C-alpha cells in the first residue's frame, strides 16, 4: 500500500514516526511519503517538507506568512496527486490538515485522521465538514469516542494515547548522571517565549520558599540561553536543562507545568504537579468565552475530575503556587491521591495496548475493506 502522511509539529513527528514503524511492521510492502520531521524520516518515510517550515503560530504570524502557507498547500496537493496514495493520513495540525483532507476527499482519496482536532473544546462547527470528508477518525482521548457518538452520531475508533508507550520506554532508560543531590522540582513553563515570559517569573519566585530543593527549568527548543539567563539571574537554586525534559521528569519530586500536553507527560511519569496558566488579559477574556471545557489540563479532562490543581490567570500568584507546591512535596493525602489517580489514568489510556500498533491495524483493515 501507498501511504501519504502529514504532520506539522514536533509532537506529530514523534507520533507519526511510531505509526510509520507500525505500518512497516504490519505491511512490509508499504511505501510511505510524508510531511513531518527527522523522526518520521528515520522511521522509513520519504520526507517532502520539514515541519519547521510549517509552524506558524498566532493570528498575526499566520497573516504575515499567508503566501507561504498557500504555497505549501499547493505543493502538498501537487505532491499527493503525483504520488497516487491509497490513503492520506493526517496527524493533528488541523489548520492545514483539514484543508488538505477536504481536497483529498474531493479527489476520491481515502482520508484517515489520526489524533483529532480538539473540537470538544472549541470550533465544534468543524465537525460537520470533518464527518463529510474523513473516512476514518482515530482518537486518542477516551471521552472523544463518546463525544462524537452522542453529539454527532459519528462512530470513531479510540486507539489509546501514543504518549503512553513513548513514556513507558523512556522510563526504562536509567538515569546515569543525577541533575542534583537535592529533591528536584521541575519547571515546564511552555514552548513559546511569550508564554514563558508570563509564567516563568511566577514559578521562579516560588523557589525562594524552598531553599532545600533544586528547581530545574526545561528549556524550550529554539529559545536563547540569554533569555533564560536574564530571568534566572536572581535565583541561585535554579538551573536550566536542554533536551532533557524526560530525564528531568524521571528525577523530579514535583513539577510546575504550563497547561498543554506537558501536563499529561508529567502525569505519565508519575510526578505530582500544579498546572499553571497565565495569558494577556485580552487573550484570557477571549479564550474564556470560546473554550467550553471545565478544566484546562488534559489530566483533569480525561479523568473528568480535579486530579491536579489548576491555577489560572489571576489565581496564579507566588503565594498560591507556593501553597499548592508545599502540599505536593510533603507526604500528604493530596499527594497520595494524585499518585493513585495517575495509576488510573495510565490504565485508562493504555487499555487498548500500543496506540500506534492499534492505529496501523485499523488503517490497514479500513483500506482492505474499501478496496
């Protein structure tokens, strides 16, 4: 079979690479072409364009780079047409992928979407067109299956979360050089400089209340050392690591984490955490009106309860964050409950087995049925 796969971000490259490995394992004759990154290429796909050339975040940046985005869309369509795939597999990245999926459907190409857009949180109106243009939707969050079935009468497949296998494998790698001889608090302030500048100063202020702990910041790729050095100058018990987020979480006793996928990664490593969110006043007011979910962290959304403390906007202060962290660092009922809930979370996300293997099996089975 001939597979064309599109991922537009680092996380998509990771999950795409594991999917490609599973496709090759189950279909040894597979020919795979992709938009993605180094990991997808290393897994055996021919790389057309790297995701670094696709990542435009924010309204202003999208407008500024609109000619490039339109060129990429044309290039992608032309390349798919030349490749003649049996199936197009879109991985997350909805702004680009939903447009390509609509076009591919019109060309009578089978469309599979792996890792659904978060339409349960916002832009639910996308679902009407998704249902029309996507032949097979593979979701990675357990509540998504019920969401699409009950609200849209759309039968989709839940395959489990691909991060479970990634992190289970990472846990097997022994820590050779400990980051500190003190108990470690991991700081995961986000990936974009603007959000780091909002949240990291609050996280750093907390470190003064814990002189017997080592606070370690996970540096975002592409962010300058000078940017962090200026923020950390007044905090002698805070250090920075690059490309070591997983080793850091392996050693951390607790973590302060910006909302996003990092909250789920932290939970799967079993590290009690406080989830932090702070944006500009305008962005927060707009987001509060658009987003329709009761929690901001994936951990709480998946478990449908407040497993981890969320400190949002004006509630994110050094005082509130210090109080929440103290409760996690001590041997408290709160810490024990978080650890128990994490075990249930892991079980829930892994009950289908390896998500990448499941996804590959369903894609191949769908192709055989449609042949």
